[in-house]
């Protein structure tokens, strides 16, 4: 069943709102971040949008598309794989369409009104190669493709191999292993044959999670014997894996915003008239480094202990000096080791963790803003309010209303 959400910048306008269909799978971090960005972008447009949201291929069918077109849909944004019947209907229509990180040949051949937005698989593959080379001497490298030979997975693996010219790179994907890619014993056999120490790049965090379990069962040390890097920076997986998983962080919010902007341009006729699809790629945000690629040296051990301490204490408003005293080192040494390991300062991390708690309370409770800021270590609510608006672009009250509205749908 579709969800309907009218985004009008706070001003209801049933008569003028454009009907815009969004088809996204939101059970993943990628889908949720894209949808959040689309909702935010839609609220900023001068012409209001009435968003109709479908979340699975079972909902987004050919019949669904025909019905939406009959109801006057002005545009579609589609990021659901395995929706070919629906896409075939769109390919024969003239309604503007933006496709997110998918490939549909028939739609790409349509004359006009099409934009294709995707994460840059080549950049992801190259970034993974650089990161794993930096873990130190490795005798071999491996790539774990997705369960199906999706275009994005194949392209990431190809770029990874090309960036590691001269190195041994072995693939565990459907094109090499067929249906055995789903068999844990086949993954264990493949891993056992890789010369150690080795470094593995997984097409996504789900695959990285699976291979970490294989390493544990085989008694392999991570990252000493096997370094592992995923993609998506899905905190539900990355922070719960043992050791915690390093991951390439795509800009899914940027992808969602760009898709919304392109659809707005297509609907307004503000695009080149050569009849070719608009193609745009979105660069990565960076790499979130955790223990699966961090050498287990003294610096990493100290930084890891400090990170655990910050997670437990940051919401109390602790300072860098407090963390240093807890670690029994000087603030300057802690800052240096922490930045070397995690790429950000102790202060930046503590502030981020405090705002994570603020956001959790704003989303999950009805506490007054002043009570929340006080509980997170700010007796005076004015400084955190300024910092929050600078960080998120809106006030705490506006953020709470927006998030709860999105959660409702």
C-alpha cells in the first residue's frame, strides 16, 4: 500500500501540488537516507509535491504505474530492483523518470525525460583498493560480489581489480562460483585458498558481515590475517560486528537530493533537449575506519579504548582532558593517536556522539528541548541550539517535527 505525503514547505496546497511517485526499498540504510533527502528537497521547492511512496517490487507493479499515470502523476523516482514490468510501462510513457543506482536498457533508450543517478562504482572500487593497500603488506586480495551479478557489484569489483594491477586478486561472486556463492562452506574454501595475510573488499556490508563470521569459524585473526572492508557504513552491522567493520561510505543523501533536483528540472522542462538520458554520478563521502582494517598496534588499541569510553560517557558533556585522564595519557598524545586511527579529533567525536543522543531523544521522546540538552551535558540550552542548527540546518524543534512526520509514513 502506498503512503501519501504532501510536502508543501508547511503550507497546504491540494490544488497546486504535483503528484510525484517515489519507489524505494527503505529497509536498508541506503534507501532510508535517499528517502530522507528526497523529502527534505521536496519541502524546499517553490512548487509543492504530493509524494506517493512505494517500498517494494510487490507494490510497485505495472498496474501501479498505469494507475499513477492515469491519476496524473507528474514524475517518478525509482530505486527498486526487480521491477522490470513497471519500468517497461514507464519506458513506453512520456512521464519524467529518475532512476537511482539501477540500469534499465529500455528506459535508457527512451527519447527524453529520463535521468540516471548512481553511486560511482569506479570510485568505490579504487577507494577500497587504496584503503586495503594501506593496511600493510598483503600477499593477496579478494572481492566478494553480491549474491546476484548486479551491475553495481560487478563494476565495483572490476574497478577494485584494475586499481590493484600487479597484485593477486581473486573473486567470490556468481560469475565464478554460480549458486555456490550462497554456500558458507564454499566461502570458507575460497578464503582458505587465499595466501595470508590477505585483504578482502566486500561489495556491501552484508557480505562483509558474512565473511567475518567465516573468519571467526576458521580461527583467522582480523585484521592481522584478513583485513575486511565493506560498503554502505550501515551502523547496524558495522558497529555490531566483532571486530567492528570498516566501510566505504557512499553519499546516499546526496544521491536522493540530486534525484529530486533532476526530477524537478525534468518536470519543468529545464533540461537539454537532445533526447538523451541525463547521467550523473555521486562521489563517496569517505571511509569509516574501524578495527577490521586498523593494524592492532599500540596507537589503535589506545584509540579504540578511548572510543569505547566516549560512547559510554560523551552524552554527559565530557571534555578531551576527561578522556585523556581516563586513558592515563596526555591530551596531546590521545588526540594524535585518535586522529591517526579514526580520522577525526576526540572533540569532534564527542560532539557527534552527544548530538546522536540529542537526536535519539528528539525522535523517541516528547521531552522539552531544554531538558534534552541538559541531560546531554549542556546546562545552558543556547549553545547546543546554535550548534545543532549549524550542523543540521534546522532548529531542534523543526528537526523533531520533520523526523516524526517521516516516521509516521
